C-alpha cells in the first residue's frame, strides 16, 4: 500500500502538470514572449487569466534553475529561452550550457550593443551552432532619460541576416515594428497613422527566410492598431513568419498591475488586446497559424 506521503506527492505532481483550461480564442495559443515571474503560481496566473495555452519563459541565466523547475512542474504549459549579459565574456559559455540543458532559444537579447558588433556576431554564431533561434529587442528611440538604445542601427540588420543564414532571428521591439512602414519618424517609438508600403521590416520578412516577427508588447500591438487594413495584408503576406507574444506586465491576464501608460494597453492585458486585434483582421486558420502553429513548428513543440 502506498504511504500517505507518497500518495500526496503523486497527487500534487498530477495537479501541477494539469492541462491548460480550454482556450477562449477558438484554438490553442502559444506566447513566445513571456518573461519569467518568480513566485508560486505567478506565471500560471497570467496564462490562465488571458487564455494562453503555453508560454516561452524568457529567463536570465541567474534564474535558470527556477525556470527549469517551472517547466518540469508544468511541461504542458511552459518551455524556456535563456539570456545572459553578452557584454561579459562568460555569457557565451553560460548560454551554450543552457541550450544543452533544454533552453529552446536565446532571448530576450536587450543590451546596449551594435546589431553588427562583435558580441552579437558571436551570439549569432552560437545560436546557429546550437540550432536555436535568437529573440532580439531592436530600439532606436530612448523612452526615458538614461535608457539608451538597443541593437542598433536597425538598417544594418539585413547584412547580418545575409551573413548568418543558419541563424534564426526573431525580431521584436520599437524599431522592428516602426519599420513596418517606409516612413519612420526619427524620435517617435510608436508611430501613429497610416503605414507607407515598402518598410524595411516588411521587405526583410519577404527577403530572408531566417527572420521571424514577434508581435509582443505595445510595439506589436501598435503596428496592428495604427493601420488594420494594411496589417491584414501584411499578416497574409507573412503568415508563416509571424508569432504571437505578449511581453505583458499585468498580473492576472486581465490588466491588473499593468505598468505601461501607452494608450492601447494602459490598464489592460497586452495578450488579450493583441489577440483580440488579431481575431478582428484574420481568418480562423490564419489566427491559428500566428498564435500557435508558427511558433510550435519553429520550436518543435508538438501540435
């Protein structure tokens, strides 16, 4: 007869690895941009609140053991990426070890370095060696005093895509989504108004098979909201390259604790807002591609 302690441990393990609740979005949803949250239940609270099936935990190597434990407890709900400060030489050994230990990608990469500088080139090579994608934050406009910029200049990215054809790049951030338009203001992180065709991001997604787009954060939501008619065509053109992500700071998947003051997401859950906007401009089949199939295929997650 099983001892009471063994029985409780088995029961708790079964409860911890329970399947996701039914999706309210009509199909399963994979969030490829979910920053790891310390504390019991904090990660699942957001997923369950906004109806996300599974998430990629973006985790710094300092918190890797906690993230690994979360994946082990909830294998149906989480996979993980890993990130380390690439301005420090030891980061690359840490990232390599992390990939060997189960990290499915590197990211979010958000450091004050050049997109074509030695640190990023070394990272591109390591990602190709380990056969994992690298998720990069591109930002050319500081949003507060002292913030600086990240992975610039953006117009040097095509040369890196060409020079590293075996590396899978996932683009994210203000610059990536501002350049959906050919007309990009020099000092505005989230441009408004109609999109001018011919933007660099649009062209790169067409020209380079190793580039994907992460729809997360206000930058991704703004790209949809500023010109839904254009974005519907954009989503159709790049339907195999776009992936849903949230990058949401709210606590519960309903907007509580949302830190952003940007109009489209102020007091709201970014995941819910972006998924709702996508539902309005895509067919059910395209919605499923963007919110589940593309990311699952890229990361080799069983569909």
